[in-house]
């Protein structure tokens, strides 16, 4: 079973720190970042934890529970305090953070005045160091997503204080009537770090519908992000945005979220990106799977859009299965060549980055596990796959 094979490897790979190995190049024989951790690595570690929590939510595998506890503890250790002063909040209400010009000068002025963030407060943001410019908003969002999934599945409130702190930290990074700052020392947004917090807050509202911190601002975030990304298709936002909108539709049954899901899905299917052909596209399958789930729940599972999306997703997962490293595997065969990479045999369960690539990374496997869980949940692959 591909999911079980990947999860068993994660359980073997988990380091004493609680994190996973970042990645490995099989041809060079080198581990990525064997010591230390970069900010992108921490984001991907947080997403692997969120997928592990989704797996635990689906299976209640007690081995996964203990591994998740170590992951959450590790992310807690990698968190910095953050807050927002009343002056900062008032300045943000002027919409100056969304000004289309003079942004470097605005950032510099706010930094000089100490109005970008407070290094104290009830919030926490994930960072691999004491440097707030490494505190990527996506990492905090995905840590929050992990805790929400874990506590929902386990009933364990041990990490509720971290959950509250990560939520507060995420709200510090929110730009009113816009998305989320990419890290505390910047006022810029990026599609990934707009979509990931939206997904985390959507799940938060589903579990805690009357919690005022989220209930009061989530409609503003919904409208701002759907307006921002409803135009030209944005590849980087797609799978996070469609997962968040699908969850909002499941929570509210509001047609606008279903319409947005379908808009993003149609935009993706129309989007021509030649390099996708041989890539590991499990991350994109995640989004398409949730879109299919939303359309099915709306009674539109037999639509032409759903049919095309389903065909694409299942075709991609057929390819992905060929990218999963099997027990004892040391080579990859092509029609006119064979590539030998003996180190692969120590990474059974992991997924390679593409048909012609010989490396793996923690998020690649996480996206594939997540895609399989979603497709199984929606009845698109059988439980044994």
C-alpha cells in the first residue's frame, strides 16, 4: 500500500529533533541540509506534519500520534514571540500596507518606527533562527493546521496553548482587505502565503465556529482573496486556494465558494505548462481532489469540468506511483537507459521529484500522501491503494 509504505518510512526517518530529513540527492549521495535548517525547509517540515496529522485523522494509527507529538513539540521550540501594537493596528487600517507604490520606503519607515511587528506578545511565528525575516508565514499557518488536525483526531488538548499562539501570530501577519505578509519584516504578500493561512483559518472556523478572533475576520479574508485571485490564473495560489475554498464551501454551503473552486479548477485545466508533463504533480492533485469533493457534494460530480478534473488527477497519480521508491530499489529503467542509484534503497516509500530526476524532498512525499488520502476519501481510488 503506497500510503503505508510512505508513512512507515517517515516513522523510521524522524530525527531526535522531531523533524524529518529535508531531502536527498541519490546521484550525488548527499542529504540536503544535514545540519541546521533553512526557512523553506521549516515550511516544508510543517506541511509534512500537517499531512501526517491528516493521515492520523484518517487511521488513528497510534504510532503516528506519538510522531506528531514530537513534530508539534519541535515546531513549538522553533517559534518566536510576536505581537501587534495599537499603533500598528491603526496604521494598517489606513490600507497603507496595500499601497502599490513606494513599498520599500513604507517598509523602511515602519521598521524604523518599530511598527512592523512587536517581538513580544501573545502570538508565535515559526522561524529556524532568531531572525524574524526567516519567520515565513506559511510555516506558522501549516503548524496551526497540524495542531488542528491532530487535536481534532486525538482529543488531546496538550498543544492548545501553542494553537492559540500560532493563531495570534497568523493574525498579526494579516493585512486588512488583502492577504498575509510573507514574514514579519516585510509588507509584501506571495500567493503561497496567502493560500496556506486561508486554509488553516478555514479549518479553524470549521472546528471552532463561534471563536470570535476568526469568525469576525474570516469573511473579510474570504472576499479579499477571492477578489484578488479570481482574475488571471495564478499557478502558485491554485492548490492552496482551491483547498481553502472547498473547505469554506463544506462549512457554509455558500455558492460563492463553489463558484471560486470551479473557476480555479477550470483555470488550472486550461493552464498549459509544458514542464508539468514529467514532474511530480501530487501537490496539484491535492487541489483537484478537493475540487472534485466540493463538486460531488454540490451534486455536480457528473459535470464536464468534474470529468476532466478526475481524468487528469487519476492520470497524474498513475505517474506518481511510478515515482515512489520501492523496498530494495537501486535503479530506474527507461526504454533506452538504466540509471543506477544505490542510495535509493534506503528511502523506500519516498517519492522522487519527477520521471527524470533522482532526488526526493520531504514535501514531495507529503503532497503525494495527501493526494492519496483525499482521493481515497472521495472514493476516487480504492482503500487498498
